[in-house]
C-alpha cells in the first residue's frame, strides 16, 4: 500500500446529504445567531459557535452564500455578515439633537438605506456633561439597545475644530495670560502672551485665535482678536451662547449692501388691500411685524354664521431673490434666534425691521391668504393674493385682550366693534374646528426673562397665555394649511412642516408609568392626539398633572421640515406648511416662492432647479432650527443662573423634571430653571436607574425618586458663565425624599457605607434594561458611577 492510499483510508468516510445536514445548523438557526450578535460575524464565528469542522465548512459557506443572495444579510467587512440596517461596532455619527435631559442624540453619517437611520445616544464623557455640540462629527464605539437605537461612546471628534475660541481672559505669572474657554468642547486652557493680549483686561470675555504650531511643552498659544466686555456684564451671557453654537452674527458686505439698497415695492399688478383695516398683533417687545389679520362676517347667505378672513404676510420674496447674497445669508442662518437681550436675525435689520416689517400707516408689499370659513371653522375656499397693504394699528396681545374684556385704551377703543370683535368671532369658529379634529394640547408653562435698563435680570415671570395669543395662532394655522393645500393641489414643491406619530416604544413606556398612576392608555391601536388631550383633561386637577404633561411631551417625535408630507400629528392635520413668518424662517420664504411661481404672481418665484434640493434644504433648516433653540435655551440658563447667583443657599420648591443615570434634574417652581442634583449629593445608597418607571431607586434602603415628584431643594451653586445650577435635596422634608431617623441610626450601627460594600441581592427593583447602579453619598462614588454607567432605554427627543 502506498503512502497516498494510506492517507485516503484514514479519512472520514463520505456522507450522504441527509447525514451532512444533520451536522449543520438550519438556516433559521443561522439567521437567529447573526441577528442576536452585537457585531458582524463570518464563517469562522458561526463554525465555532455550532462546532462545525472539516468538510462541513464547505457546506456552511454555501449556505451563507444563499442567505446573502436572499437578502437576509448584507456584507460588512471581510467575509462578515450582519442584518440589513445594523450599524457597525465603530462608526462616524453627527450630533443632530439634544433631548430634555441634556443628552446628545446623533445619526450615522453613512446611511444609504431608504428606512430612517437608527438613533444614537451619546454617553456623557464627564459625569453629567458632554463636550460635544450640534453639528459635531464623532467617531464612536456603538452598542445596540434595540433594532432602532444605539448607545455611542466617543473615541474622538473628527469634525473641524473651531478657528476661534471664546473664553475668560485671566492674568497669569510673568505678565502672560490664560484663556479659560466657555465652550465645554475645549479640552484645555490657552496661553495668551502679553504681546498677543490685545488690551484685554483680567476677567474680560474675549475671542481668541489659536496661533499656528504647538510648543513642545505646555499649552497652545493664542492671540486675542476681539474683546467682548467684562464677564460680569449681563450682555455677554447671550454672546457666549451665540459663539458656542456658532450662530452667524455679522452679514457679508454684499448682503448688507443689498438690504440697504432696498426700497418701496412698486404697486404694479398687486391687489390693493390698503383700505382693509388689517392690524398686527404681537408681543410688547416685538420689533418686526410680519403678519397682519382682518375678519368680517361672511355676507354670503349660503354661509350663514361663516367668516371671511385675510391673513397678510410681508412679501420677503420680493426683496430676497434666489442667488442674492441676502438669500445665501438667510439660508445659512435658516431662522432668527431670540435672546433676552437681543435678536440674531435671519435678515439684516434694514429689511427685518424696515421694508419687510408691516409698520402702521406705511405701505408694504404682502402675500395674503384670503379664506372663507363656515360657522364650524372649516375652510370652504381660499385664494392667495400678492398685494399692497397698510397696517391700521400695531397692537399688543395685552391691548387686544383688555379691549375684548371691556377695558379698551385710546388706540383700541375705536377698533373694538369694526376690527376686534370680528376677529374673535372668526377665532371662535376656528377654535371649534380645532376641538373637532382633536389636537394635542399640552399645558407646559413658559417663562419670560425681564431685563432692567442695565441689562440685568429684574424678574423671571410666567409667560401669559391669553385668548389673543390663541387667536393669532389659529389664524396662522389656517393660513399655513391653505398654503400647503394650494401647493399640493397645484403639484408645486412644498416644504412641509411635518410631525410624525410618537414612537411605539415611547408610547409603551408612557403606558407603563401611566398604569402606575391608575391611568389607562389603550393598547394595540394608534394613539390619536385627542386621546392624549383627554388624558390631560382628566389629570388637570391632580398633583400628577405636571408629570403627565412632561411625559406626553417627551413621548413626541421631533417636528421637522421636509418635502415629503406625513402630516402633523400634534395639530391633527393631514397637511401643514409654514407660510406666516418669512422674515424669521427660511422655510416660509420657500413656500412663498413656490406660491408665487405656481400662481404666476410675478418676480421672485422658486427656480425650477430648487425643487431637487428640497430634501437637503429641509435637513439643513431643521438643523439650524434646533441649533438656534439650543442657543436660546443656553442663554436663558445663563441669565437665570445670573439671577440666582445671589441666592445660593436659598431653598426652593420644585419637581423632578428629569431622571438620568447620573442624577436628577429639578425644575424650580419660582423661575422655571432646571438644576442638577448629582447622584453624589443624594443620600447614601446604591442607586439603580429604573427606566420603566423613570426613577432612581436605592437598592439598600428603598428610597426612590420619580419623574414629576414634588421636592424641596437648596441651591448650592449658580454659574452664569456655563448656566449651570447645582442643587441638593433638603433633608428632613417629606417631599425631598429624605431618610427617616430610624434608617439613619440603623446604617450607623451596621457600619454600612456605599463605597465599601456590594449591593445585596434581592434588594430593590430589578435593574431595568440592564441599567447599572449608582453610588451616592460621596464625590468619588458619584463621579465614578456617572462616568461608567449607562442607560439601555431609548431617550426622548425634543419635540
């Protein structure tokens, strides 16, 4: 016998197809294994998992090829497979949102599928604070929460570092200075040598430019390019937010020149609306007036009880044409941003406060929606006009409401019967239509920051909610719906304002916590806005009303701009677009241009090639809207912190507005401010983040902190530069969740301490979704827990 024949005889005998199949997993088993794997897997991993060896590997390879051809899995890397839509273990994401708890939400940069991309929640880098901002691109290591949600841990930022850095200039040793950045993304201080100080004084807010190169040792050097005022000057607080969120403040010379060159629009073929007693109704501090309203009882006998409305909007499209420097500036900004002490406008003041502002007794070009509604508020017909109008009065919400309530002033007195009464009559009909379709009506208190003549915060007040506010809202909604309907009917490009239905995962989480409050939310069906509004009405007089409003708000999807219409869930409308504020929103300007082109209303219409970019434009202006909102919130936080700085040590009532793995967010009743109670300041225990019930629960002593629970808190720190408030719950107060004397004595006698013991099995609730416990009662324990722990539940995006 030869050597070769001996080798053949030693091999395992050949098997038939049935015998071979018995040694291989089924396709269903392979599908399940790949689907459950957190990372992409290949033939080697599958063979190891199922104990496949020798010649069976060939059959396995053929089976995997069939699964790939069937589209069950997609290739990922060298010979790896993963289910479609699954993200890789490491990916680049872009920060695109911030939720109510201050946590960052991102989306994968590379996503070619038709389905919406998964949501990525960025874990905080340092206890409760993340150093990333909207628009940053970050390389992250991903762990899957479920099919649509991931948690990302940052590896490094890959976005371009800002060329300029904002910070507080401080004098250092030897005459040199240091810059302490206000931006949390900055990792270290900068050195500012005396010759590069630019006349900055210690404690001044300055803008610096990093110098090229880097010293072999020590900090990077920079030079001051602009001094913005003392850090104690209240007017610098909004500047910090503006620079941190990279809002454009200055317009280009070309844009400014185009705005300055603007003048009165010629009447031309415009409809003459100057005799119609249109009035503007805005806040007392408003400077730009872009909408005016008028109403009368419809004289048509066929529409008994109906109304004839006119909503006139400033004709911004006449002044801002496609291709102009003004248009490029407006697109870049996307919208105006409003701060307690200033406005960062989308358009230069020569337009926003000048030719595009509907000032009283001045001729102004407009685009008007004319509507006829019946007695129930339903629109019978509408049409759009390009006209010339003249505002008959600039009114405030308070003036109009007082006049309606029988206390008119010299300006509103003559307008009560001919102007104000018909407006309220039409409003009553529109309100009936709103109630009929069943909108989502949340009761979320808003605050107004009042400044004195020096720019300091004089008061923080609850923003009033008058019928006059609602009147204008309903008129604007009616005009917005008419604009979307007109463009859809004519098959013209439309930038819709869309609001998707809540994520079923969030609705289920909402249902679970409502169950604990003995409130029922039906299962197995789409939850209509009316259902949630009815629920809010049922709890309006209960102590839990604030919490339920907050929970329903957090369950909502984010409203965005898109050329693809999916309706507006919150308003219960099948189509909706923004038409009424082209001075401050680019989306409205696009709708105006499309109407002008589609109705052949003259110059300034939408170019034919613009429609192809609507999806891209929608994403951009949705991002700029979120960026401006984040800057406005940050500025409000800073002004509020400055207002409370002199009240450190004071005790406030409030409620738990956010429950996270690193502590509690408390909303103070008096100011509406949000402050953090770090987990290290909670009474000693080992805390578990129970996501299902939105609570932190102590495993040792059973102490729990739930969303919406009333608490009493002491202010420990207030930092205007960052806008941060640090609070601690007041011991001995029942609503503060303080321990009893018996619990305290028991713990002292046992020698127990949260930093030197393991959690006892079986104590406290089951860890929801795998959330890790947190140690309170010590800075080390709290910081360590805050850095390492993570939540496994999908976070709630802002609406």
